[in-house]
C-alpha cells in the first residue's frame, strides 16, 4: 500500500474506487442523495456522453458497476488485461467528473421507482433497524424516500459529490492490476483535498414497526455491537455470530445452531427463517438476529430468539466452532476477485490500512474466551432495538421482551 497524494490511499492487488459518501453523510436537506448518485452513475460527464461511456466499455468487454451503502459509494471496473487501461479512463470520468444533466436525471426516475418497488422486505426491516438504532447518520435510509422521488436536482447532487468525494475520504484498490498503473491512475483523479463533513454514529436504541400487507412478518432485533476501529472486539462479535447461528450452510437445509434449535422447539414444524446478525461500521455496530415467519407464529419466533440471544452458552467447544466457521468464511472470501477487492477497498477507505486474510485468521486465533464473553456481556446488558415489517400484529413490543 502506498500514498502518492495527501490523504488518498492506494492499494494494488479488477479495479475499484471508493469514497466515504454513503447515506450516513446525508442531511435532512439531501436525504436519498447517495441512492441518486448510484442510480445516475454512467450518465454524461465532463469528458464522455452517456452513450459514449456505455458503448466504449462494451467495445472492450468491460463492465462498470456502482454500489452504495451507509458508509461508502464505490465504482468497480472489471475487464480484460489488454484493454484495461482504456476502461480506466471511463472509470475516472464516471466517478469524478459527474455533471448530472437535468434531463438525464429525469429520464432515470422510472428506474428509481422500479428499484424502490422491488426492495426485499428483509432489506426494508434492516433499514428500519438502523433508523431505530441510530436515528440520524447511520440511521439514514439507504434508499430515496418515495416522497422525494424527482426532488433531487442537479445542484443538490453536484454539491453532495463535491463535498464528499475528496482525497481524504477516498481509496483506490485493484486486483490483478500493476501497482504503478494504479498509482498513476490515482494521481490523475480529479478530487479535491480535504476531509469533508463527519456524521453521527451514536447508538440510541428504540423501536419501529411498519404494518404492510404481506404473507409474512419480518423482525430484526439487535443491541450495539463493535466498530471496525476495534479489531479485537469486531472479531469477537463476528465469532459470536457464528456461535449463535449464521443460518444454514446448505441451500434449503436447516441449521444445528442454538438460535435455530431454540426457535424450532418453540414453533415445531411450522416454517420460519432466523439468522444471527452482525454489522460493524467504522464507529459502531449492531448484533442480534433477523427472523421471518408467518404472522400467526411471528410472536413465538421473536420471543424464542430473544430468549436464546440473552441466554447463550459459550462453552470452549462453541467458541472453537465459531472461530473455525469465521476463518473458513474469511478464506473462502479470497477465492473470488470481486469479494477480495471489496474487502481490500473497505479496509482502505474506512481504516486507512489493509490486513491480509492470513493476518485476519491469525487475529481470530488470538481472540480469547474472555474477549468473546466481554462482547456477549455488552449484548445482554445493552439496550435493544426492534424493527418489524409486514403483517406484525402478533410481534411483541420491545418493552414486552
């Protein structure tokens, strides 16, 4: 890893550019801007037209995708080695030279409405969970609210990009890319210097319920977890997730985890889905579970899952199993270039450094039983957050759990 411009992190290991411009950075005046920035990626920029970007990337067999979450907005270029340098020009144009022509933004509104109509309920309930837990900052929705569709003008989007796409908030990473080529690319990016604004990551806890016509109830319950800044705590919570139960390892299969067993004993052979939840942000985190069930048994599922969450056994065998499963997940993630690139980019932009998979595995081995028990104690003694979405009449309120 090297740094050739003040504040801009470069890692050469496909190619990706990240900026800390996720939804947590939005204000009440521009809620939904990060979603709009993602949707409008690839439109006409200062150097290329919408058609030019699309056609030229097609000609070299490359693809350029944009993703956005609470922390970052990322642009990923995938292509063939012999034409990759051509694709880099369009990656730079799309990610740093946006102009947001009003008529092009307007033309994308049908796509935006289509995306909003197709958001899975599990994603919606996790969005509500963050809202209840953090209120603002990390509590900001990932999606443009329906009431604001068509309300983001070019000036709003341009100001959002200009204030957040800066050298101190950005990182460039690559897999299978020559490091010198990567450094040259980063040096020529049209980014202003500066740190930009900071956003709140304070955890509050609370409850949000949203009744919707649905065949299922979807519920997420969590307490505050660990941030990425504290590596040992973050790994302890990651191990704890596998101890509690990260879901079935085989498609359509069940799970022998304590969480699944506890809920299964409560509802018998009736269908349900439940999995432990662990999310680590740069300065906070959430730990709990996500459950989906028919409305008539949703209350039983939630009560059984909360009971297991608060009464989890942490035997040496459980801890060894959790560590083994987490290490397998880390190492399997390195087999695909896209997953590896995402991991490298996340670390570079959020932490300013990159830890290799082998170093992560060694760090997992270094997590002690005391560390895991301390993490679990934080969950059992912390304030819970509950989010419910769908047909939720049987779901207990937070003060009833």
